[in-house]
């Protein structure tokens, strides 16, 4: 059953209405979000505070609070923006196995490019350090990042099944299977420093293989046994 894309409409975290009739400043909003993004992915625990974000974006702490409410709101906006960029290939999923395959490959390449990046490794190491002290942080990143990405992919796979491009299946399980094939044990190796970062060619080969396995596993009965386009 398709899951909800709740929260997708606020991915870009539009500025909150300013008080007393003053319109929000989009330029300041973008500057705050860009600064917060740099600091969140720096891997520095000390960077996770409103004062540092305000200083890096050249605005006051009051301005940061007026746009994002609090630190949780600001970090959530960063997570939603990152997720939006990675899952853009799912915005207008084409019909037919050829179009579905390419869209899933585009998603996989964008996702794995981030999940093997220095930014992601730094973020995960920081989350592990803060796991006991700031439990809300790991929950937020998981819920609005990994879990929401899984749900969004599951929705699109369910829609593909409704159109007849895939046979009926547990779309949430299928989404997790695909994400698992893409990641394998690379994430563990990168976080521990036990393996080198894969290059773009290696990532694409892994992504394409995972997509082809999924499409064969859930191919409509009428197309079983045919080669993928």
C-alpha cells in the first residue's frame, strides 16, 4: 500500500511569516539554510547551534529563529532539502519499464553519491557521538531522511504496480531491498575507514545491477523472461 509523502511540500522549508506585516526575506532564508547545511555536514558537534549558524550566514540569532523556529526546525530543513535533491528523479516517474529503470538508476546514483560522500560519513560519525545525549537528532535524521526516502520510493513502486509496469508486491519491502542492494556493506566500511570510497563508475555499476535485479524480481507476468531494455 502506498505510504504518504507527508512533509514533501515543505521540503524547501519556506520562510515563516514575519511579525507585524514584515515580509520574510528569501535571500536571508537561503543564506541561513546554506550556512546550516555546511555546518551540519562539517561533522562538528560544536557547529550544531543557532549562534554558529547566525554568524556563518551573517544574520542575527533572532532572524534565524524567525525563519526556522528552533534548532530542530533548522536541521530538519537541511535534511528535507538534501532529501529533495536526492529523490528528484522520483518527482515525475515515467511509465513503462524503460522509463522506470532509468528513473531508478538516476535516483540510485544521486543517493549513493551522497551516501558515500565525506559529508555523509562526517554526519553519521557525529550522530553516533551524540546518540545518547541528543536522541532527537538521530530520530529526526532517520525519520525525515532515510525512512522518508524509503517511503517515497515505495510509493512510486506501488504506482508502477498499479500501472502494470510491475506486478503487485509489498512496495515498502521492495524499496528496502533495492536500497540494501545499492548500499551493501559499503557504508559500514566507509564509516569505519575500512574501505576506500568507490568511484562514479563503480557506484553506477552497483546501482544498475540492483535496479535490474528488482525489475526482474517484480516484473509483470506477461514480461517475465524478457531481457530488460
